């Protein structure tokens, strides 16, 4: 039971960090309109890729605990 509670706490921390990163990336994208559309596309691509990878690793960690 304690393992499950600790896992939930870790996941919550990871999700909070991800949310903060996404907000920061969104703010960067808003201000990056002046620079160029190419850098915008690259940044959003990196953000989406990071999200996908983090979700996959979270899913793998959850399976290993079961």
C-alpha cells in the first residue's frame, strides 16, 4: 500500500513538472512569433515529442510496479 501511495506522489510531481514545462513552452511559443515560423514548429515538435516520451516512460514504470 505504501508503494502505491509513493508512486502516486511521484507521478503527481512528474505531472506538475510537465505542466510547468508546457506552460513555459507555450509562453515561449507566444513570444517566438517574431523570430520565425520554423523555430515555432521546431519548438512545438520538441514539446510534443517530450510529452509522448514522458507518457510512454510513465506507462512503462507503472507496468513494472504491478
